[in-house]
C-alpha cells in the first residue's frame, strides 16, 4: 500500500486536501471519488513512478504528466475555444461517443496548444477518467466555469446540453466583445491620425512659421495665441521624448497599482463611475455575471459553487466583493435577493427579478432574462456612444486645427499690412 496526497473539490466547490492509502494511483482516485469528492490532483507521497499527475482517470491518463510549452500556454483565444465547444457539442448531440468526438476534433485542429490538450484529454478519457477531470489538466485553456459546467453535465447525464449552453455562452460573449471593438475602431483610427497630424504640424510646420516671424517682424511682439502655439511646438520638439517617457512610466505605475488589492478596487470603482462609459461597463458586467450564474444553476451546479465561480470570473473587484457578500448570506440560509439589494451595486430591476425568480422557482431562467435585457442595453449604449463620440471628435479636432491656423495667420496679416504700407 502506498500513500497518496490528493487535492479535490467538494459538492459546494470548496477545495479539500488530504491523504489516502491505496495500491495504485487509479485506486486512489476511485477512493477519493467514493468520498463524494471530485479529485483534481493525486500525488504519491515520497515520489515514485506514480509521481504527480492531474486526476484525469486511471491507467494511461493518470500515469502521464501532461505539459505544454510555455510559449503556447494561455494562447487559446475565446473564439477558438467557442468553436471547439460548438463542434464537440454537435458531435456528442449526434450520438458519437465523447472519446471519438475528441479524436475527430484532434485530426482537424491546427492550434498547437489545443491539439496538445485534445490529445491529452483523449488519453485521460480513454484511461477511464471523466471529461471534467481531463479538462482540469489544462487550467490555462479551460476556466473553472467551463470545468464546473461539464462536471455538472456529466453528473446529470446531459453533457451534450451543457456543451450546447457553453457554446451559446461563448458566442454571446464574443458577439458583445466584437460589437464594442467595432464601435471603437473608427474613433481610435481618427484619434491616431489626428495625433500624427498634430505632431507633424508642431515639429515641422510651426518652427518654419516661427523663423519667418523672427525675420520679418524684427523683434516685434507676437500675439498671445501665437506665442502659446509656438511654445507648445518648442516643447514637443525639444522635450517630446521626455513627455512620452513620463507617460510610459505613469502607465506602468498605474498598472502595478492596479495589481494590488486596494488599487484593483479603486480602479474598478472609478471604472464604474466614469461619465458616459461607466454605465455601459456596469451593464456589461451585470449581463456577464447573471448569464454565467443562470447557466451554471440551470446546468445543475450548486448555488454556492456557482457564486464562487461567478465571483472569480466577474472581472471587477467591486462586483466580486458584492458577490462574496451574497455568497456568505446564502451560505447562512438567506435568500439571494436581500443581499443583492444590500450590496448597493446591483440596480433595483435586477434585485426585483431575482426576488421574483426565487419566489417562482425559476431563478436560472430569470437570470438569463436579465442578461438578455442588459445585453440589449449594452448594444444600445455602444451605438449611442459611437454616434456621440464621432461628432465630438470632429468638433474637437476642428477647434484644434482652427486655433493653430488662426495663431499662424494673425501675424501674417500684420506682416502683409506692413509691407503694403
């Protein structure tokens, strides 16, 4: 008998660690499962051939330590993962065994990291492990949301339904992201072009005008507006690189500050309060968390575990803290609507719909409806911001160029008048 150390998840999603005696690694995994736990890692104490391996099943799947080159880790894009999920859901729904579906996808997959993951998962499933345990070997590709939903689908015998929901979830998230990106393309292109034109004017055109004024005005004072523009031109030409370096340092310091717990909360709080954009960020975050929570609960994931997953994948420290408050209250036996309201983060409409969902026993469906509603509002907000930003940018650029033109031509008019006299 050998001793094995295990790391597992209980039914509430909490991590559990311990040791167990077994004849081999596969027997150790089976013993951990018999305790009602979901093993994620089983390691033989004292080393040996069993070594450390992710708990992906018995036999061949457990005897291997699957490693990916660092240059390929965490490089599977959400769109590629969404396509993979949709294809696998289609194959499983058509009646193909899971292992055969993985082999089919492996043959056509071209992404190196995803190919390696498919190969390893196929071996783990073939060795007797569950699909969710095989996914757990690749945390850089499959997040806790994905793994937990698949685990719930396996437990309920509805894996094809869960994969379909995951594919739809990924498609909706990708759709919102693409809309935001496409809406920002035009303003960014205009801004970059405008900055390039301004830098060219300040470094090449304005200095030539300055030389002309010095020659023809013979020491006469220039208008205040002209002096101001020439001063900016001189600064950009002589200290422009210093300004760029200072901005770069400030960006790095801001990023480092944002990685601290306090800095992350402060940054996310300011993001939610930004004029024009804050409301859109908040709606997008609420749509994401309600859709994730509704999808998890409808797939059979326990509510406390679902709240933990949503908290960790919310992407906003303020909302994550609010979800932790909701989790603690539900753990004590309270309903979900009351702590949702007490946090002060969620709008009244969300609280009311959660309350109605709990009363009618249709909370997962109600959460998905909330997400659909807020997704529509985000779409409307993006379109509205795009229509507002474009004319504002055009007006601002026209004002800047107009000021430069006026500043340069006022002295020219004076020079022309002097020469005519």
